[in-house]
């Protein structure tokens, strides 16, 4: 039997509409991105948990592509589970996205594949 890599499991969960994080069974540490072992201890005993989806913008960079494309913001989000990830916030003009903005995760689609995005909470 072949085991599926954590990244593939995470993407499959997104396809099902679920946002999952990994938690080390020994330490209880929650980590992201998906990997085979908990980063600090190397613990390979972990489980998938449902993410709350809530977080706060930690940093923001506004990208200004050539017109007529509108500006877009790439953000670092600190999830309430104390992990940080990179994504985008939709539904708010890029120039209005600020550090400290509370956001909620949602699963969108880009190029036919599921993607984790955020919207203002």
C-alpha cells in the first residue's frame, strides 16, 4: 500500500471543501505547510485537524500588474492556531488591506484547482 504525501492529502481536503492543519501528537504543536514530520522535534506521529479558518493579517504587499489588471495583495496571515501562511485577501481593495485586519479562510478555485484564500471577517 502506498501512502499519500501530506501535501497531496491537504490538497485533496481542499477539493472536498475542508481546510486542515497538522498537529503533532506528542507536543500538540500545530504546523503548516503540510510535511512528514513536526518541524522542531521531527515527530512523525501527527494527525489532521480542522482549522478554525480565522486569522489576522501579519504583513501585506500590494502588487501592481500592468493595466488593466487591478492591484492585488499578497498577505502573510497568522492563523488563530498560531501558524503563519501566505495567501491573498479577496473582496477588499488591495490598497485597503492592512496589518491587523481580521480575516476568514475560504476555499476558492484558480486554474481549475482549489486554493486557500481569505476574506475580511
